C-alpha cells in the first residue's frame, strides 16, 4: 500500500484554492469587460456620442488571455497532484456560447 506524502495533499489543496481565487479574478475581468460593452448602449441622447474605451478593452482582453493560460497550467498541476494522492481531478467543461 502506498502512503501519500502529506506535502502532496497540501499542494493539491493549495492548488484548488489558487484555482478558485484565479477564477474569481477572471469573473471580475469579464464583468468589467461586459460593462465597457454595455455602457455606450445606455446613452440615447442624439447630442452625445459614446466613445468606446478601446485601450481599456484591449488591456482587459490581454489580461483575460494571460489568466486563461494560467488557469490551464494550474489545472494541470492540480491534476498531477490529484493522481499522486488519490484526490478528485479538476474537470474542464466546455460551455457553448448563446
């Protein structure tokens, strides 16, 4: 019978906590991007023209791409620890856009 190193379990649990925190940060970035997109639609006055903050949107998209790559690597690491200590793996579910 194999004994699991306690350090491996701690790494697994720390990884899951890091994944949770990173997903929350990703959710905040997505919400901010959504606000940028919807803001110009709220202005209905003919005298005012909404200016889309392109630089901020590009920055958010870049941050989202970096954080997505980070999430992928964290999931990979968690699943490696999961195999070593017999814990459940992180499942990635593809969502279809509506």
